[in-house]
């Protein structure tokens, strides 16, 4: 009996991610950095094997509106060896190849892999994935599977067809009814400048902080809120993703199995108080609450939503508005670098480039004794060095003296 072809419906959240990818490049990209020589032919063979075990990475977009589906194309992501680059992996500078956008709307793949030998002696393997089809935890599973294949180890594999809407439907009866609340307008963490708004572009920075990572998510939120209020008073709030895997389902899917809660940071709030707030909202299944009107997105053409969004982008990103919070803070969890080792390649770390959406995004991966943190923001928030100043202040605040890089 032949195996049933992998097909998964496109959720409303994923449809809106297609819109964001049209306005700007909305990816889940990560960089595996280390030393050694990577054979692109052997890497392609490993990618082929890992993709066969995880067909969600091979999908193409098919259908229209609420009938849209992710369908297995049978074609694994392509591996490309790039010329030597003058790129240190700490920012977008020297990495123009990252500007290329994956384009599922026009029949393109949702993932590829770039091998980038760099002049600093490091090899950086860039795993690029499209957020409309894959979320952060699905991305991490994909990278680990490729590395297992390179080590000739058994693969975990996944053919899960679950979507975020499926999870939310399972728990809709547990979500308490609450009176409608007015959206809170949150001040941005950084002051925007006029320069850099002419054409939407995102910049990112990466730092490594030595030491314990306990409660780093809420400590980061508290730090960012205090940093914002040094400039102006106002409400500060962050979007916190909640991974459904292991919490709401035992399935390991590559798709967008993520819910979201809003974290409000009052003046003087402690990390413990903020963690209690997040825990309370998860216990109340707030992460399973659907956005108002989310199912309408299933019936709106992407081109129409793009046309509606483009004129509003500047106001949404660079002013105080109820539509977007101050930023997003994402903890991907605890990792070991040797998870990503394979013959001929010794990894230092895997780190992410935060998704290009919203006013500020912070993503961190914790390793034994150190944490790798990445920041991303529209270019107008660094036109006068604002992001660089924030990153320097963050590094100084969270590092032991002389232990940040």
C-alpha cells in the first residue's frame, strides 16, 4: 500500500504570514556556525533523507482562499554553496544573500540551505524557512534531523498535519469568557527616526552572554520596558509565543503549532511577577484564544490584504498604536552545540535571525553556561544607532564583566 501524500490545510495565521512575506521577507532563518569543511553534495544527500522523513519541509502552496493547502511536492530543499563571504554572523552586514525571499505564492519552495564559507575562518550553514509554513520549533526539529542524517543516525520523522486552528478548536470550551477589552497602545522600546522609513527593511544583531539564563525571558522583558520608559512614559507590552508541542499536543509537527499571549510590563515589575502573569494566562488557555476575526482571513485574497496593509505599515511600525505591542520576546529553550555536530564539522552554536515583523523582536537560545541572543527591528530604529545602543546596554546589564561577545 502506498503512503498517503502529505497535505495540510493553510491556517488563517499562515495566510496572514503570506501577506507579511509579500510586504517584507517573513522567514524563520537560523545559522549553524562552526569550523570545518562542509561537502555540499553530502549535505544535499542528508537534506534529501531528512526531508523524506519530514515531508512538511517539501510542501508547495496549492488552492485558493479557505481551500488552500500545503502539498508535498516530493522535492527536498536545495543546498547551495556560496562564494566566500566577508561576514561575521553577528548582523546582516556582508550577507546580502539573506535578502532573497522564499516565495510560496508563486510556486516556490518553503525552505533552502546555504553553505557560506567566511573569511573569519568560520563556516556558516544558513537554514532558511518560510514562516507561513514553518514555526520556530518546527525549524529546530528540521535542523536537528539534517544533522542526524549527516551522522547516519535514525531520524525522528514527522508527518503531522495539525494546524494551530486544530489545537485551538480542541480547547475552545476551556477558554473562559471575558468582557471585551480595549486594545492597549504600547510605546516602542526604541525611538524611531525619520530616516530608514522610505523602504521597509529590517536589521538584526547577535550577542553572546556568559552565565546563567534563569528567567531570562521575563528579565529581558523587564529590562526592555525600563529601557523604553527612560525615554517616555506609557504602557509596555510584549507578545510571547507559546509552543503547543508537549503542552497542547504530543505531535511533533513542522508547521505553525504556536499560540500567543500578551505580557504587560508594569513599572517596577519583577521577573517573577511577569512569569506568574505568563503562567496564569497559559493555565487559562489564553494561548488558545483565536484573534478576533481570524477566520475571516481564510476568505480574503492575499493580494487584497497586502493592498490594505501597505499604506498602514509606517504608522503601525513607527508610532504608538493598539495594533502592535512594544515587541516580541522568544525563548527557544535549552540546547547543546554537539546536537548539531557531524563528521568534518564542529559547531559553536545555532542561532536565529528574528522574524522581520513588528517593532522589535528578541530571540534567545540557551547553551550550558551561555546564551545567544538576537535582536531584530525595522531599519528606522537603528538609523541613528538606536538598536546598537540597546544591544550594548543589554550586554552590559546581563553579562559578567568582560564575558560578552
